C-alpha cells in the first residue's frame, strides 16, 4: 500500500493566538483514533512555531542558517501526518476529514505527497 506525507500548512499570522483549543484537540483525537484503528495513520505530530525553528540553506557549496520566524513565508508547516492508504483518493479523503475538524477561525492547507518506494 502506498504511503503519503500530508504536510499541514498554516498562516501563523492568521491562526488563533491561543493555539488549538480543547474542543479542537478532542475532535482531532477522535479522528486520529479512528485513523489508527483503520490502519491508515502511521505517525502524526504538530510542530513548534516557526519562531523556534531554523532554516538551513545550501547554495554553491556554502551553507547558511537562518533563525525563525520566517517572515518571507506566508504559510509554514505546522504539522504532518504519515498515512498509508490504498490510493491517492483515499489519502485525500482522510486529509479532507482532518481539515474539517478545524473551526472557521483556522485557515489550513494540506499538501499531500506520495512517498516514493525504494
């Protein structure tokens, strides 16, 4: 079965200042439990804010490190899910369900990419 990496992108300037609330975390937990029982969810986690991150860039033999936050980026990866689905359509359906647990105060985009075998 193919595996897919779902990268959850958020606009940190537009996200609720208090972060995910208790109700969202409960809905998220219920969905993640369902995905685990269905054998779809392999791993998932949220990420710390970009202000706590670093970017490492390689160009023309030189490496540079930039401290967050990354002001040139409107959206940052806020979390990920590694899922195993029978095909892309199933991976997209689970991803849509994941996005729907967020309330209207969130703007969330998810990039779904199949992991290359081998």
